[in-house]
C-alpha cells in the first residue's frame, strides 16, 4: 500500500494556546471569586507551595507586580508552571470550590497572567547575592537546573549551567506541547531568569571525560539531566523510515516551530501523557491519528483531561492491542498487532494482559510514533563515582544530596519523570541544601 | 392570589411598585413603557426651575464582581421646562388613568409651589411628592436636603403646599439627618398626607488612584453626590422602622432605597412601608425587573396567607426594639454541618483573628470544630461561611428566665441601688 507523506504548513491557529492569556478584566473577575481560604488546600497541593490565595488577592487589588513576586519567590519558573502544570490534579484539583461542585479557581491561568506581566515589563525581584567565592556546576539546563542555578546565584554563588542542546529549557523548550507553552514563551522566561547572573553554556554536553575537570573546578555539582531517549520496543521494523520515538518527534516539532512533515495516517503506541501529546500534535498537523494501548482505558497513565483533549482533536483510541511488527519496504506501510485480554492483577499493580492467540491484524499507516516511556541516562550517571542509582533513578537524601556528597540532583533524573513543577521544587530545595553544605562554617 | 392593589394616602395604584423620582421617570416615553412593563406608579422627575447638569454625573461603588453595589449621582432636578413636563404627564395620565402619577417638586418661593401645584392638578396628577432630599447642588441653593434637615422649614413649606393642594401630598425625607423622626413629625405637623424615604445619602463613591480625582469626574473635579442602590437598603430599613415605631407618627410610608427585588420590597414593607419606589435598579436593569417583583411579592403574600400588602406592613418594625429590651439570657452557639463544609477554614480564621478563638482545627480533617464553651454566639463564622446553611446558630436552652439590661445586676444603675440598699 502506498500513501504519500503530506506536507503541512503550520497554521497558527492549530497550535494556538488552549489556555490563552487572561485579559485584565477576566483576571480580575476570576481573582475576585477566590475565597482566600485559611491554610489553603491549593497551597498544599502545589509542589512549590506558592501562596496562591495571596497572589490571587494581589491580582484582585491590581497589585499584579506583587502577585508576580509572591509566585516567583517560591517558583522562579512560575510562568511555565502556570501554563503547563496539570492543575486539574494539583492546585485546582484541591480548590475548595470542587467540594461545592463549582468550577475551581483558574489558578494556572491567573499565575500565567501575573508572571507574564513581570516578564513582559522586565520587573525583577531578585539580585545576585554577595559573592561567596564558591563555584557550582549545573549539568542540564532544564527546569530543575535553572531553578537550582537561580536560587544558588541569589545566595551569592558563581553558577555555570552546562546544557547539551543549543537552547536551555529542557523539556520546556523541547518537550511540552506548544499549545501550552511556545518557543517564545520558553525563550523569554529563560532570558528573564538568567538576568540574575548565572552563565549558561549551551551546546555543551558533559561526558564522562569532562567529569574530572568539573569536579576539580567546582565546589559542588547539581545533576539535572532529566531522562533520555524513547525506549525502543525491540520489534521488527523499528528502523524503517517513518518510525520515530515520541520525545524525538516532539523535539523535532518544537525545534522547527511545528513546521515538520507528518504522515497522513499515524499510529501512536502507548498510554501515557507523552503518547497523547504526540497524537494531538500529529492531529493538529493534519494527520488521522490512532493511539494503540495494550491495556484498557482504566490502566492508561494519561490524565483524563489530556485524553479528553485528544478525543476533541479527533484521535481514535484502540485498547488491548500490542504491536508485533512494523512493515514496509524502506519506509513504514503498516503495523501488525495482536489483541490482548485482561487478566486479574495479582499484586495490586496494573492488571496483567495476555495475548489472544491468532488475533493478528494489520493497520495501514505511514508513520509510527513510539511512546513507551523514556530511557534513563544510565551510562553517563554510572560514570560518576559512588553515585547510587535505583532502577536508573539517582538516589538522593532529603536534601537532594546524592551518595557522592559533592553531587546533588533533582527533577526527572531522580523521580523517573514527573512534572515541570516537581523539577522546579527539587532544584530550589537542592540549591538551599548546597548552600548549607558549602557554607556550613560561614553561615 | 393576593391583591396587590393599593390605596396609599388616597393615591390608588394597581400595585405598590412605583418608579422613584429620577431619570427613569423623566419623560412620557419612559413612564408609558414602565407602566406597560407592569409598574404601578411613577413619581415624576422633580419639577422646579429648570437647571443645567454636568457630565459625568454618576459614580458607583463596586465590590469584587459586583459593579454596582452602591450608586451615586451629582445630577440635579429636571432639566426640562415645566411645559414639556406637564404635556408629557398629561399624556401618561390619559393613557393610564388607573396608574399612580405623582408630581415631585422643589421650589424656593411660596408662589412657585402654589403655581406648580395648580398646573399639575389641572392635568390630573394623583398626588405630590415634596423633594426636601437631594443632598447636592440644590441645597446649596437653599432647597432639597437643606430644607429636609431643618424641621421648622420643612413644616413651614409643607403647610404652604397644603394651603392649595387638593390631591394627597407626600413629603420625601432626606437621610442626611441624625434623627429621622424629627423630619417625619415636622412633615406631619405641616399637614402632609404621607412621607417617603429615603432620598440619597451624602457620599463620594471612590477615587481614581491614577489621577487622584474623585468620582464622578467633571473636568478633574467632582462634588459630593447622593448615594443609593443596594448598599443603602439597611439605612432605609432602619429609618422606616424608626418612623413606624414612633408613637406620635401616623402617616403612611412609601419605602425607598436599595430596592431591586421583591425580597427587598417585602423588607421595606415589613418595616412599615405600604408602597415602594425604585430608581437605581431600573437604571441598572431596565423596567422588566418589575415582572418578578409583582409576582414574587404576590407569591410571598400567598405563602403567608395574606390578602394584601397592608397585612404585611409593619410586622417586623414591632420586633425592632431598643437594645436594653433584649433578653441577655438567650444563648445560641454555632454548629457546623460536616456534610456541607468545603473546608475553606474561613470560619476558623475569622473567629481566631477577629472574634473569640472559639473554633479549633483538627489534625486529620479540614472541617473545623466549634469549641462550644468558648462560642459567644456572635454569628461571625456563619456570616463568612461561603456555603449556604452550612453553619447554623443553635439555640441552647439555659433554663434561665428572660433577663434584660434594665434588670441586669451589672447595670450601674442596679449596682447603685444595690449598694445604697446595703447602706
Ligand atoms: C512530551 C512531554 C510532555 C510533557 N508535558 C508536560 C506538561 O505539560 N506539564 C508538565 O508539568 N510536565 C510535562 N512533562 C514533564 C516535564 O517536561 C519534565 O518533568 C521536566 O521538564 C523535568 O525537568 P528536568 O529539568 O528534570 O529535565 P529536562 O527538562 O529533561 O531537562 C534536562 C536538560 O538536561 C540536558 N542534558 C541532559 N544530559 C546532559 C548532559 N550530559 N550534559 C548537559 N546537558 C544535559 C538536556 O538537554 C535538557 O535540556 C512532559 C514531558 C514530556 C516528555
Ligand atoms: C440619577 C438619580 C437622580 C435622582 N433624581 C432625583 C430627583 O430628581 N428627585 C428626587 O426626589 N429623587 C431623586 N433621586 C433619588 C431617588 O428617587 C431615590 O430616592 C434614591 O435613588 C434611592 O432609591 P434607589 O436605591 O432605588 O435608587 C435620584 C436618584 C438618582 C440615582
Ligand atoms: S506551580 Fe503549578 S501547581 Fe503550583 S500553583 Fe502554579 S499552576 Fe498550580
Ligand atoms: S482553595 Fe480555591 S478558593 Fe481557596 S484559596 Fe485556593 S484557589 Fe482560592
Ligand atoms: S467557613 Fe463554612 S465551609 Fe468553610 S470551613 Fe468553616 S464551616 Fe466549613
């Protein structure tokens, strides 16, 4: 079967923000709804513990600058978080209005509104602290690394961020969906944050060989390398043209400002949020998209609101299906799958599946996106002396210090892949711990 | 179905809902539309020697998402000629002979009052309202609330009017006075047939913090204006009740101030009004609001098994007493409905920081707990709770007899008597 690869020009509208910036009027009306709860449950639900009732009240009184300060003092990436956090399961999910069966406060968008005000007008709240003479290297310029670098600079340390890609931002720049956070958003945010005075060295991947010098030149090192490439399925045909990993597909999409080629018919393999993102992005580029997942919708890792978004974009879901081979001459033409049945789970974990014999069937397609999770950066991490890993995740103590006392770590590299806001929280707290570790005598 | 028809001091109308004197009752076009929509009467925009108005003229007090919690104006009386107004009023009366049409007026000289009253009676108005209440502009000219604030002048002018008026005369009272009963009794002495209250309250609704100009702005300046709208209802309710409860005051009352719904109207009536007048709410929403006002009031009367507005009038005024008549042994305490509670803890922080530290937080729950032995029954928590009927105030039986302040042992008078007895 022969289907042509269709070239889609990015239509601005397709990738428009699904949660656009609030107007002043919208923000003031929404802010006035907040009850200003005592010991507010929304704060507890925010991994960075932003004083939400306070910043919302500040928006209401039109002290938007004060609102931005309240946010940034807990979460310097408050703008990306306001845009990309799964608020439905975090702050907004905890808002007391849910108990009244009323729409919770639109916290994420209010947060985006206030932070945008400060960034657009270049209103800054933090300065580089009095020099301590200590030097710290941050490996990885993602949310964890940037948050850590900012806080350390505030304490007066000399910080250099080493970033492998040509732009910092990590998955904020190369991962999250562009209809949540655009390339310009990411760029502006990084410029704003780094004005405090830390260095970012891009195109500067740290390898095993760089470590000895790094350890010699710096007093402490923070690891914020995130995760690695998409895990291969290890099935036949995975190397055909038109087969790609989801993170690589999205990297490409973001890097090229959504101006990429897409297959006419796309099959996405996986059940998590990354699978959904890749599927929605493909659909927005004009493809007919099917997601196949080996279990059922109940076991699916993706958030309900993300699944809803995919359905709204015309993505088809097919459950209890496993891929067997990807077929084609040179480039992909179809994918052969089998049906599964669900077996009762024994250990209380996800239900087991069993392949149904002789159930093979073929789905024609000209692009396959694999979203079966990301690999860990095991090779690099193993090259660091005494660094203990647990299932590929770096082991840290309460203060984010690793088993090699000079190294601290945070973000996806320690939690195996959570949200931006978790990475920001880790980076901030690790910075506090590094400061304490280095300044034990001085402070 | 209750009958909403009214006979107010001899002025008949199909229902007690009248347009108050103001912009909605300025022209025949408007009043005809109002009557078509269901209003029972209209007090025409105050007649007088035509004036000139400024722009802008209105200000509002907004509260959170409520754009008009309170309203004010620096507008004067009619800016149309007496001839134009009379022509319009005549047209209305011809089209709607059974609706109440009341001429509001404000003059300086006795002859002016007399002249206008005669002209109005000639075209068939049903009554008069003497405007002693505009707090701005007119009183600087010796009219409006300047008259209303001085009982002797109020009585005098009323008596001038009564010399010629054949139709019932209502005196509209200004709230910009310490004791409203003084003004009401003066109107009664002057021979008035009824009073209406309240007119607007001296106010500045706010300031533009960028330009530091007060609102409403007139070329960088402003003037104090008359406050009205939802925020003034509590003041009106109290003043109406004060008149209703005064042993020497016997005139019918037309309630005005902050009426927007049938519920507001019912409250005015319960305090002793027998008709009501509305201005701001019509300026905000238009004439249509009267539909629900008439129907709602009628349903309410039915639910109370009452046949007319008069049956409702004044019931609550009797329950408004001097503080010293209240039972000091009556005790209530707060009680939280755990099912309804949404865990905002507003009640906790309000009581903790602003009242009596009578609410506790528990370790494993967002639902606060009332410390019953600390609760003084002040109501604060139930007022701040955002959930309807989640905190209720429960009556605690004390088995103690009613005890009022006059008899209370801590009353200095009783202490004095007690000690003198001992001696
Ligand atoms: C497709 C996708 C969509 C997502 N959508 C959302 C979302 O909507 N909302 C949300 O909250 N979270 C989302 N996430 C998760 C979120 O992006 C991550 O949790 C977060 O970015 C983790 O931050 P980090 O700093 O730990 O790692 P990363 O963001 O991965 O950053 C790591 C950085 O380190 C660099 N690096 C790696 N190795 C080296 C090295 N050896 N030397 C130098 N630099 C190195 C990388 O280039 C990268 O810039 C999504 C993730 C994916 C994959
Ligand atoms: C813009 C405006 C103009 C008014 N003009 C007059 C007037 O000319 N004569 C008068 O007696 N009262 C006037 N009033 C007062 C109203 O009749 C009424 O007493 C007052 O607004 C309170 O009622 P409300 O809360 O329903 O508005 C005016 C009120 C407003 C808002
Ligand atoms: S950082 Fe995320 S979770 Fe926290 S308040 Fe902001 S939007 Fe909500
Ligand atoms: S829980 Fe909701 S209402 Fe309460 S403070 Fe937080 S955002 Fe406001
Ligand atoms: S104010 Fe009401 S809803 Fe909020 S915690 Fe108290 S009882 Fe519960």
